C-alpha cells in the first residue's frame, strides 16, 4: 500500500498548487488525476486573477496569493500571472473597491471614461463605473500546469479515485483503479467530481469555503433580488 502524508485529489491548477506548496514545506504528497493534468475546469490558456471580493478575508488571501505567484514566477523563471491589470465594471465593482481600500495595500482605483477608452477601446461607449486593479492579470494556466507538473514529478498518479474513507487508525484511505493508499490527510481539489462521493462520506470533513457573515449574506440576497448585475472583469494590456 502506498503511503504519503497528504493525498491531493485533482491535478488542476488548484490541486497542483496545493501539492507544490505542501512539498515546499517538506510534506510528502500523492496527487491523483484520472486524466491529463489541467484538462478539466483548469483547461484553457488563462484565468483572471483579481483582488476584488465582497469579503475582506478573501481580499487578504488574494493579496498573499499574488505574492506567492510572484515568488514562483521568479523561481521557475517564467511569467505565471501577467501584470496587465484587470478592469471591473458596474455597481459591484465600486462596492468592492471600498473593500479593497479598507484592507489597504492594493493599487486599485476608479478610472474615467477617457482612460477606460485608451485601455479598452471596445468599451469606448461605456459610461458607468470602471475600476482598475493594477496588480490583477491573467493566470497563465497552461504554463502553471506545465511547470508544477514537472516540479512534482512522480508524486502524480494517473488513476481515477473510486473511494475515500476514514480508517479505524484515524487515517484516510484512497482507493483508485490500480492502487490503494493511506494518508494522514486528504485534500480534495477535484472541482465538481466529489459530488458523487458525498453519499459515502460518513466522516467529518471541512470545506475550503469561508462562512458568509450574516450582514454580507443579507446584502447579497438583496442585490440578487433587486437584479443588480455582478461586476464584469476585463483583462487589459
């Protein structure tokens, strides 16, 4: 039976980054991926990176995340997140700017129609609120998947996870098509896939989603009920 400290299920960008961060800390890992790394919800050339969120805790996490991306870019000598900046439009963008300013340390500001037109000519006729996140950009997903897969080497197991269960010894057993492994902990980064396992999870597990504060949840429901559109992001060059 294979045994490592942590099993990571899913080798998309989140799973690979989780596994690499653990390895940096001296933790032994096994990553399970039924197909090619990055083929699922991480597929495509890029994803938007932005600091703007409704919850200040997520803003703080995004700020730390940007620093880590910069460290990894320098280590691998390749751009992992671009410095293009991100423009968000609409009322939600203005609300989130207030959150960014309350957290501090993030270069974000409202921009006028002329600057918006210069940066994004396609939006020349837009006359609403526009906010520029100067440290936002594009996550180079194809590049990230490639460099992290290479760095993790034989920690990657190309097999489909069939079962995750707690053992009497307090560990977690992972059964895949061709092997059974035991880990002290398991991190599931498999996107929508875990839904088919939930019925068999008779043991406690923690979601990575931060609890929504009551006042924020109420404001979100009110915005939804009123039909307020979410902020739209555009990557700029």
